[in-house]
């Protein structure tokens, strides 16, 4: 990962923390595939054990709602789509 990519992902991770209480875009379709890719932005989530989230049913809002918008969706192959 380049420094530019790492900075972008860190910015988005911080942004997700503050926007987690906003509504999810109405055009969002699909479901979480539980692949763990979004659990590893910049640093690995302490609740990700390498195979999945160990607190999936209790995960915080920024995880539950990711991606809230098409702009937040930076994980290739995510189970969510936006009006597509």
C-alpha cells in the first residue's frame, strides 16, 4: 500500500466514525459478505480474528453501516451496491 492510499484509507476510517450515526443511502442494496476486508483498513480491527468478526452481532455503528454511501465504498467485491 502506498502512503497516499494509507492516508486516504485513514481519512475515510476517521470519517466513518463521525458519520456512523447518519442514515444509510436509500439506494444501498445487498448485504455484508463477512469477508473481513473492511476490518483491515490501515490497521487490523482487534475484533477481526483472520476469519471474521468475533463480535459481529454486537459490532459498532461504523461497522454495521459500512458503506453508508457509494463514496465510502472502497472495498472491491463488497456485498453492497448503490443503485446498480
